[in-house]
């Protein structure tokens, strides 16, 4: 049965809350572009921060995009968002640092969709956070070097969405960011949907699968 992804919040929150206590937890929310990962991650963070079980912060995989200058030099700017356009080693290092839970806040990057650039140190995850929610497409990808991340995750969620639903969402996203209809469709068909296929076909088995439809 498929349903809006936010309706899975209760199930996910209960799983996470039941494991809080002791070492910091790293919870991964993976899925294709447009699946609703950010929506679910934000809802989970807000739920945890409003309750008594523990505090949470969010780490975005997209914050580890290589800069456009690097992608242009490598001939990969048109494919920004593909698995090879991310600093995976940097993401792994950040996950290890966050798992260590120092007594100071950790500055983490945030991807600014308005300018399509990752902003370093744009958010903080404080020492009070019992849970770090990391969200992104390729967190469970089996190909190297992405496959090194699975050992750093305490609970992994995959959001599955039908391809036609993703197509509609992604075209609407790019139209909202100012692309004309032709450019939006081309970007979705030539980049976003192939990346989504990669996620669905090459990811390791998660702990939880949420089959979503409709509004994210």
C-alpha cells in the first residue's frame, strides 16, 4: 500500500525513540530525487525536538556536492546530482565526527537550492542532539565509495515512489526554480530520473521501506 510519506512519521518516530539512550544514533533516509526525503527528515526532527525522548539534527547529503568549478573542469556539470558529483569521503568523515558526539557544536554544510551551491558551515548540530538524521539519494548505494557509509548508519530507511509520480514532482520543482518547461523536462528525463533509477536498482537492503505516493 502506498500513501503520503508523512503518514509514515509515527512508525519511524517510534522506532527511533525506542533506541534513544546511550550513544548518538545516525538515522538515514534515502530515496530517489523528489521522494520526500527532506519532508520526512524535517518532520522527524521536529517530532523528536518537541518531545521528551531526545533531540535531533539534520545532515544533508546534498551539502557535499562538489562545487560547480570542479564539476565543470571534470566535464560533469550537466550531470550534477549523479553519484560521482559528491564528496563521499567528506560525508563519511562528517558522519564519523558526528557519531563521536563531542561536547561542542559541529558546523555542517547545507545545499542552497536557490543558487545550486553547497554553503559550508550553514547549520549547527549541537552536542545535545541524541539523533542525527542524514538524508540523501545515495546513502545506501552499493557501489564504491558509497558502500562505506552503511556501517556508519544505525537505522536506514528507503522511500519508494512510482516513477511517474517522481516525474511530475521533479518537473514542478524545476519550473518553480525558474526553468522553462522544455528545460525542466529535459533535466528530469536526462538527469533526475536516471539518478532515481540508480537509487532504486543499486541500493542495499534498508531496515525500513516506505512506499509513498501523492504529496510528499
